[in-house]
C-alpha cells in the first residue's frame, strides 16, 4: 500500500528509480484523491516482462473495482 501526496509526485516500483522489481511480487497500491478531486497517473517509463508480468489499474479501492486498463511489455500506458 503506497500513498503519493501532491501534484508531481513520482512513484516507482519496489526496485526504486534505478533498480528492478523483484521476482514473484503481487502488490496492490491504492491512491485516493480528496473529495471533489481526481487522481491522474501519467507514465514516463514502463518496462515489465511481456506476457508474464502485468499492471492492472482499477477505478476503486479494491481489485474487484472496474478495471481501467491491463498493461504488459514496454509500451507506455496512456495517462489514466
């Protein structure tokens, strides 16, 4: 569970800015906007093992919420 605060916050995977994420990870990070505001995520880099590792983005507090996108490989996801 991670919390980013304020505009322009940079979020990294568990490898940090220069590292790689670890093997066999299954993580859930939840970001919540204050009342009347929205969260926007803009990707500046994306690189996961195509067809094996995925990033799913949901519109809600759990993985059961509607899925906004499922991403794999190196193509930069759109802003969400």
